[in-house]
C-alpha cells in the first residue's frame, strides 16, 4: 500500500472540500493527522440540497395540480 502526505492550507475551503470529497468516495482513508485536524467547511446550498435528496427529505410531484391536491390547496 502506498502512502501520500498532503500539505494544504486548512483555511482554504476549496482544498478542504476536495479533501472531503476524496475521503467520502472511500478510495482513501486517513491514517494519521499531524498538527491540527482539518476543519470541515459548511456545505454550500447545492451540497445541502443533494444531501437532502439522498436522505429522502424531498418530495416530487408529477404536476402542479398534483402538488395542489396533495397540499389541499383549492385553485
């Protein structure tokens, strides 16, 4: 197994999100962390939306009329 050592600015959101993405796909694992554990930046709106879809928090409707029927809105 090969070992990779990364050096990056822990305040750089781009570097943090790229590192998080690499770890999330499961191809890499953290063996040890020197100095400070990297901060995980807050996900942006798109990332939050995609996470809500994965968690099943999103409803979908075939049409606007189906939406109104489901919400019991009289048009």
